[in-house]
C-alpha cells in the first residue's frame, strides 16, 4: 500500500461507483446520441465500450494504484516514433472511408487484447486521495456530450448536417482537411491510448 492510501472495508456497488465517475455517463449519453442519429458503427462503438467498462470494473474490484512506472527513455522514444508512423498511415486514408473505420477498430481490438487479462484476487478497495480539482474533466466531458446530444435532438433529420445545430465534429472538420493536422490528432490519440494501456497493465500487477 502506498502513502496516502487507506483500506476501505466496504466495497461500493459497481453501478453506484461508475455513476460517480464521468466515464460511464458520458458513454451512455454518446450512445443515446448515436441511436438518435441512427449510425450503427458508433452505436456499437460507444455502447460496446460502456458495456466493457461496466464489466471490467468488477474484475478489478475498483482498486486504485499509484501511477504506472515510467518506461525507459529509449523505449518511450521508440514507441512514440512507431505510433507516429501508424498515425501517418491512418491519416493518409480518406477521412470518411471504411478503411479508416477498420484501422481505428483494429487499433482498439489490439489494445483490448493487450489490456484484457485476468484481474487480481479480490481484496478491500484501496482509495487514493481525490485531487482537489477532480471535477474539471468530468464537467468538461459531460458538457461536450450534452452539447452533442442537444445538436442531434434538435435536427430535423439526424443524418443531415444542420448549420443551426452543428455537431462538434462538424466544427472541427475544417481543421482535419490537412493530412498533417490529422496525423497530429491521431498521434495524440494513440499516445493517450498507450498511456492508458500502461496504466491498466500496472493495475494488473
């Protein structure tokens, strides 16, 4: 047990715990928006992710841990360069193509395969101190999800762009016309995923 952690004898219910964090509510809101939009790939993406988050929460017993150990500098740079190459290859694909959808899905499947391993033996939850500004990211995430949902609900046709009710992707789309900018966005996405994957692997130890 690290400094600042304490053993809590009574483990909260899975749903109750998840509803006090932003992940599951945001994914549910995004799924509702995609259902209203009638876009099956995103319904499966957000809905499936919500189901996996709910199932995975029980495996780990809601335990917390300190930050994942830092990778050696050489490995960090090698991984970053490899992910940059992957991002450049993905950015070369047409932005709204099936090929890009498959590439993104393949990245997710590989990450899921690396992260999905048997959880540790059940033990009392170890609660880490809550950051003082913990509410900033949940508030931002829920706000963005509600803005997106509001845009879809107030459109005459969910699948037709409405300039009076633009979605966030419509506002960002002009920036993504540049392949260089797309590469940068995809690289940041892959780096964030790599960081999260290392955190999950650290929790499994």
